[in-house]
C-alpha cells in the first residue's frame, strides 16, 4: 500500500530580481537547489506554514505572503516513492537588510540570492518543472 500524499509549502522569497535558494542535503532532492519550505503541519494555514518554515530554515522574517500556485509531484528517487502536493507561496522580507542564516546545516548547504534569469543547477525537480513551463514568481507590476 503506497503512503498517502503529503502537503509541502514552498516559498518564493523575492528580493529585487533575485530569489532565495538553498542546496538540499536531504533524501528527496539531495544536492539540488530548492526554495525554503516544508511539510504543512496540523491546523496551519498556508501562510503560517510559509512563515514558520522560512524562519526555521533561514532565520528570516517575511511579509506579504500570497498563494501563487499548486503543483503535483511524484518522487521516485528516494528509496520509497513519495507523492507531494506542493503549495507555492510568494513573500518578501520584513526587513530588507536581514541576512539569511543556514539554520539547519544538516539539511541544507546554505542559502543565497539568485537572479531569476541566471538560476543555479541542478534545480529541485518541482522548481525545474515550473521554470521549464515558463512560470514567473514576480508580480507583473514589478517588472
Ligand atoms: C519533499 C518536499 C517537497 C516537501 C517537504 O519539504 P522538506 O523536505 O523541506 O520538509 P521539512 O522542511 O518540513 O523538513
Ligand atoms: Mg523545514
Ligand atoms: Mg524544508
Ligand atoms: Mg518542517
């Protein structure tokens, strides 16, 4: 019997034309560049989960958290197959001068800001799929 799908919440944290990415050190997406985020926990709103996971992983405080889209992802790379429904959010720094910290060095190599037009490789598969599909996290009025 395959395990039930899980809900992940990932956050496009935008700063100018850049987005915050970290290289994962985890069984799923190991060594790929991914957005901050994590499992939705019982009773959380999407916004609460986004703010919690970003704080837990980067120490950053965020604001203007909005739902962008949802993606359906089946991972077969891990020892067991994992089905993740990813709720994709967008947010901005509460303090534009706050610097990201690598709060979970066992799960991430470090966080950095990357220009959307020059993203690092390899990207975490769900993010790669979005980029290949022409998705942009930027508000149209910020162009
Ligand atoms: C696999 C992923 C898309 C969903 C969970 O994200 P994650 O592995 O970063 O989980 P945590 O940050 O909650 O540990
Ligand atoms: Mg986490
Ligand atoms: Mg995470
Ligand atoms: Mg978590």
